C-alpha cells in the first residue's frame, strides 16, 4: 500500500474521532497520533492491509495516546471503520 502522511492526516483530522476539531482545537490536534498511525501503515505488508488491520492500528494508537479502555475503543469503532475504508479505497 502506498500512502502518504498528509493523506493520513487529512483523513484522520476530517474524522475528528474525539471531536476536538469541532470544539475549536487546531487542525494539527491529532499530529502525534497521525505520525504513529502512518508509521504502522508503512510497516504493514500490502497483503495484510485489510480494514481490520487498519482499525487495529488506530485502536492501538488511540488506546496508548488517550488511555482508552476497550469500551471506549468500541465507541470509536465506527469512526475507525470509516477511516480504514477510505484508506483502502484511495490507497489499497
């Protein structure tokens, strides 16, 4: 999968999983999370680039950066699914 940092940033910021951007936070609010997600996506072999794998990457990054429980992550699953689908559509 060929993907670029700017695209991951755009998709993640647009999804605004935590609602920070909608609440007035700067557009780079998710910068550190995007960098972690991007690094994991680049390391993901193309044959393993599935929606489930991408969602798992987002869940790992979000759990680590926001100290989220499994229940918290489940509440965000729809947003992660949407991001993963768009990544696969554009770069899969």
